[in-house]
């Protein structure tokens, strides 16, 4: 793996989180500020649901990955600090 492979993965995951949040926000905005659910019926509800679920599908796994990477980094720093104190 190249030296900046972790950085590239982090950027991709961050982009997925942003895209996911934007999709979910678009779905919520459609539900709250338009009449798409009432005018289009079941099709409108499916559109809104697909946007929200798609956004969550993108953002949650990426957030979990980034959280695990942060925890691993913090553990490595704590181990290095303990080694320095010895």
C-alpha cells in the first residue's frame, strides 16, 4: 500500500459521509417542504424514502470506519507515550 493510502481512504470516506448527509437532507427537505408525498402518492413516498435510506447507507458505514481508525490512532499514540515514559 502506498504511504498515503490511508489518507486517500479517509478522504473517500469523508466524501461518502458528506454525500450521504446531503442525500438524507434532500429527502427530508422534500418531505417537509414540498407536497411530493401527497401529489405523487406512493411513488413520492418511495422517492423520499430512497433518498433518506441511500444517504444513511452511505454515511453510517463510512462514519464507523473513520471512528475505528481514530480509535486505532489514539491507541497507537497512547502506546508510544507509555513506551517513552519507560
